[in-house]
C-alpha cells in the first residue's frame, strides 16, 4: 500500500515538473516578440543596433539602449548564453523591467562588465541595500572569477522567485537579493560593445 502511494505521489510530482515547459524568447530567425529602445538623440535605426542571424541575437553596443520582451514575466529561471564578439565592454541583462521605456529604464540589471559580472543594480528597491541617490547596487556574494575570455560563450541563469533573485554564471552562484518587484519585462542592454546571445529561454516556476 505504501509503495503504491509512493509511486502515485512520485508520478504526480513528475507530471507537475514536466508541465513547467520552457518558453523560448528567441526563435533563432528574427526578433519578433521584442521591443527596441535607444537614445532618442541618435539618428541610427534601432533595427541596426539589434539584429538576428544564424541563431544569434547581435547587439552592436551603439547607440545605448536595450531590447525587451513584449510580455512581462514572474517566477521563472531565465537561461541565456552570451559572448563578447569584440573587446569586452559594458552591458547587462535586465529582469523586472517596469513600464515607461527610456534609455536608462527602471528594472533590475545583472551587470556584464568585467570585474562586476553578476552585480545587481537598478532603480527597484532591494532589501538591505542602501540607495542614497535612488540607485540600488547589490555587490557580489561570491567573487570567484567565472567570466570566460572574449569570444567564448558564458552561460547565465537568473532565477526570480517571489521577489528573490539569484544569479548563476557558468555554474557558479555569484549573487542573490530580495527585490521589491515580482514581475516585469526581460531585456538585453546595448552599452558600448558588441554582444551576442543564443539559447534564450525561461522556465516557469512556482513561488511557493
């Protein structure tokens, strides 16, 4: 009897696990489903800053701005792989982006700049983090060097669960924080250097 009950429970858990299917955010061909925001003073077309080719998202780094999903998300694990196609520069992965598109948006940014890779920052209040100028910055909780050289692929996973955010880079957890926002857009920043992204998807999770 107990064995049968165990098998029933295990089967139910497996079914629930399998039902949490991955949501692809990039189809590998074009950038449908994304919104582009760039510096309004720049005359360059945003469609030249953000492009897709051969299964890659290509971000030129100029002008400054970002691309974001059309849809908001909550309670997920975001997975992406990225690399610098030129010299490492600045950039970021956004989660919890709020309404009101502008070059410097309100959201939570996972920093991609060398030396600060994995630092979390932005205009959304973070627990136990002071922000005298309204800008929050959560330093790394693990300063292990995890970034690969330019041209090699890095893997980043950002888990957002009930406001708790965890950043794992190349298999190493480097940062975590409690965030006031529980829902928002996902985005990739253009901030100075050419970046490439691939395998961009999220897996829904439950907040409990």
